[in-house]
């Protein structure tokens, strides 16, 4: 999963009655668990009427797709009948259930048509139903669907179940639902996620290291002027202002929601860390985690230090005690992502090809990549994944004495201190003509 964008990728009776839904709210007492967070994204209670377009009934569909000879239940058409029947059997609540039921109708229709390449008298009726189901799904409240899917995944994570193994593929469906939100609705959703990250500081159980990081991240939120679903590229944060302008960033948000609320807030922390580190280190648009002007020898030492910290974290994670299979896999993915080899050169070449950095900047970044050796990825993603995992562990309510948590907090403090020192030095240099 890529979270640092490169510029080159820069349903009368036949219809369920409207249902009013009001999101639950956190009362401010006790820890803000993933389950409470997903219901309060943006601290706004949401009441909406859920409706879908008129769609043909099962009897109407059978009439439109009848055949002159042969038994209906011996054909692939019966699977479409079953999907349509299941949709009409739904109770009058549940945006997510409707989303899936309509999706199943579309899939059954597609499967039928694919088995009829030569066409047939039923195909037209099946394609009409497919279009009606797609239209009905598009008219559902996409934000309510997204929130509902977060609720489902949060429950699974809390129960130590594995969302990645669920056949309903909630992460992919959440991503599809997010694409159907209007721009303002999507932005408001992301603003709510950012506020929820900031409000974690009101939890007295929050480790000091994580509190300090969140303070740092909230300080740069104003620099993120655009929050959107990724358009023509990968999710991530990118600098969108010119060198002679005030810094401004665009946040292309990853809405897979693999781990529910913990995933979403961890993603926000990851991307805001890119912004905070960029400002601290005075780095190029690639947002490398290296202070401007560093020597190759300094970069070698820095990469080795971060590589060793990642190795200690891997050793602390060995065996998986204290984590579910899903949580273990998420942490292993972050540790791998934070230290991939050749990453800085890849970004440098991509940014240079897009005209986002100068040839001189490209040459410097390639030299630093070589100086870092196999730990090149630590020069781009180390701080981001450290902070991301801090959020994961807090929302998972991991024991703070767990060896991995202890090592993670130590690594986070070192990285925080380095950014703080670089920020102070960058500010001082800016004040000296």
C-alpha cells in the first residue's frame, strides 16, 4: 500500500421505506475507542433519509426475463432471482446491507450476461435490472455506507477477527462508497478524522510520546488546503505550492479503511507527519526526512540508526504475542514500508521527470539514496510509519508495557526530538539574513 504520492500518479411496497438514522455520539467520558470514533467523525450527529430508486420487483423481473421453454430454476437466471429476492427481504434499516444487496444483484446480472455471449431473450431484462440496481446503489447515502462499514470493521478488530479475510471485502467497498461522496461531503469527513486524531489528546491513557506527536501534527493542519479522494494517482500527501509561495499541501486520502477507525486515523497521522517533517527539515517536494545540507556521511549514519531501530521493533514483534493476526500483519507491513531499499531514488527520478524538482535536487537525493544503502526507505517513510503505529497501538488499547510498544515509544521520541531540533535550526536560519 502506497501512502506517499508521486507526482506521476499525482428500491409503494416494493421499495423499502425511508429510514432516519442518527449517528451515535461519544459522551466525552472514558477512552475513545475505535467504535466510538467512527460514530463521531467530525463531531457531527448525522440524520438522513435513506431511499433508493424504484426498482422492478421479482415478479416484474421474471416477466421481463421469461423464456418460452425450459425451467427457470435450471438456469443461471435463478441466481439473479435470488439476489433480487434477498434485496426485497431486507428490513427497513441498514444502509450497508442495502449496499451489499444491490452489489449482489449487479454481480449476478453480470455473471448471467457473461454466460450468454450469444445474447438471448433474457439478456435485455437482466441488463435493465443491472442498471436499476446500479442507479439505486449510487443514490444511497455514501457517507452513511462508509461509516457503517467502519463500524463493521471496528467490531472485527476489537473481536480479534481478520477483516482482510472477510469475503465481504469491507475495505474495498468502503473505498467504492467514498468515491460516491460529493467533494464537500468528503472534505468534511476528512476534517472530522483530523479532529478525532487531535481529540485523542483528551484521553488520559495516551502516552506522552504520542501526545507530543499529535500536538506537532495539529500545528500543521492549516497547511493542508485540499483533502480529496485520489484523482488519477495513489493516496498520499503532496506539496502543491511553488518554492516562492507559502507552503500548501494536497491530501489524497486512502479510504480502504482496512482496520476501520484505527486505520483511518493512522493514515491521517502518517500523512500529516510528511507535512510536519517537510517543514522541520526544510526538505524538497519529495519530502525526504533529511535536513537540507546534510552530508553523505551524516545520511549514512542517520539511515543506519533508523534501520537498527526498525530491526529492534521487528525483534520485539516476533511471535506476535499480544496482537491478532491482522494487527501483526499491519505492523509488519509498516515496518517493511518504512525501510524499503531504493525508495528515495525512485521518488527523486519520478519527481524530476514531472518537473517537480531541479536536476541538482535530483542528484542530491540520488546521492543520499546511495549513502543510505539498503535503508533508503528510512529517508522517506521512517517517521511516518512510526507515528502511524503509535496511533494503531493506542486505538487497539495495546498494553503499554508490551515490548513492541516500549520500543516504538522510544523510537518515536528520538524521531520527534530530531524533528524538533531541525525545526528550531530551520527557523533560526530563516531569521538570519
